[in-house]
């Protein structure tokens, strides 16, 4: 007849569960660190893209302002060279706009 051993066993191998729990905690911390690093990189990339976009808009704004200044100077030059023609054009445009918006 065989005798039972006096060694006590923990249910489901608690020692291996303890090691597994430690591994899971370590993996979770590593995952958290990786996620934080990824999110920081993504945020930095977004900020960089936003800066590039703002710089592009600023450049285009400067271009538009320069073209507007050039057009204004051309208009001023034209009016200075041909004042009567400019007045007649303004009166004609005003008459056309008046007719378009006049209620009948």
C-alpha cells in the first residue's frame, strides 16, 4: 500500500502563479511605457505638422498681401494717370449695381 506524502501542495501551483503575476505586471508596465512613448511621438508629429501648416499659411498670406499691395498701387497709378476715365468707370459700375439691386 502506498502512503501519502507529507508535502503540502498549493492549489494550482501558486508559486508558478506568483511568477506569472510578476511577469504580467512587468509586461503591463512595459506596455504602458511603450504606449506613452508612442503617444508622445504622435503628439510631437502633430505639433510639427501644425507648425509646418502655419508657416505655409503665413507665407501664402504674405504673398496675397504683396499682390494686393501691387494691385492697389496699379489702381492708384491708373487713377492718377486717367482721372476722368476712372470717374466715368466708377459711375458706370455704380449705375449697374444700382439697377441690379433696385427693387421693382
